[in-house]
C-alpha cells in the first residue's frame, strides 16, 4: 500500500478545486495537498489518482509522490470554517495526500520539455480516458523547469458505472478517446513512439503492482464485492485496454 502518514495540522483550503482539497502538514514533516474521502466526488476519484499516478511513474513521467493521510477527529474539531469542518468530519480516516511542490506554477505551453514527455502524457491520457487536461484546466505543473502531471481523478471513468456491479472490460477496451480539446493536441505525431515504449513497460504484472498500492478502505464502493475482487477488475480493465488500439489517437491506432 502507499505509505500512511498521520496529519498533524490542517493549513489552508485550496478553493480552486471543486472538491475543496486542502494543504496539510504530516507527521513526517512533509506538506501535502489532501484530497478528502468525504468530498462529493467520492472515493473512486482517489482510486483513479493512485492508479494513474502509478502508471505515470512507470512510464517515466514526473508526478508527485502519494501517501495515505490518516486524519484524526481532533484535527476537524478545531477548524473554525464550518464548511471545512464538515468536510474534515466526513473524512476521518484515510485520505489521499499528494506531495506539495512549493514554487511550482501552471503550465502555459512555453516549457521546452523533452518531446517524448509530451507524447507520453498524451498516450497516458488516452489509455486512461482522462477527460480533464484541456487549456481550461491543464492539470500540469512546472517545477524546477520540468513538467509534472497532476490531478488524475477524471480518468478511468468506467468504474463510475459499477454501482450495480462490475461491467464488461471489453467495452472500455474499445472506447475511443477524443484528443481535440487536449492541451497537448498539437503533439499528436509523438504518440506512436510513446505507444511503442509504453507497451514495453506495462502489462498485467505492473498493473497488479499498482492496484495493490490502493488502501482496502477505498475499495468498498460496491456492496458484497471484496477489495481483492475489485483489484482483479481493475487489472482486467487495464489489461483489456492495453490489448487494443481502438482508443489510441492518430497513427498509434
């Protein structure tokens, strides 16, 4: 599982996000952006964050380190803002912590990153069906001159259809992905090279390693389906997607 870190102080809300994430300090002296399990977007968003972050790391992309933040009731008790206090009270237990990158700034398209980075970001977003990396909300940061991918919760939307049980992975395997609104769409020609490289790096064993990093507490969204069965389902869906090119943009398809 991703490391567990106790929260020692709630610092400030980040009101740019719809789910009201906040900056917190951990007992390891780290500073994290906390994405709360009690937020309206639900626990599946946290699962997607862990999976896609794991994929990004294995593909050589820069993405902040993740931890499970253990939030105690005492932290919520002393918060003055009622809206934040309600969110904290609904999030006692394990939440997602994303390593805070001090001094980072938003991507504006002017960074001279290695071209392979842009191709791989496009490939990752297509593979995971990420619908949230447009110019309106790039979800890319620049830190020390490098591009970092963040905020993966809008990926893997297939699991939002699991309320009545696990669906068929074959449908996700064939689901097309629309590149037209993507912040890096002009780099489409780089996708075939990224596709070849990604298929060398990923596979069922890697997918299993990644889903094993998800805390059991976040694999509880389907009644009477165990965390182990849900992990198996994620591996099956990712493996089916990798076995297809129907979703790949441009020449990679």
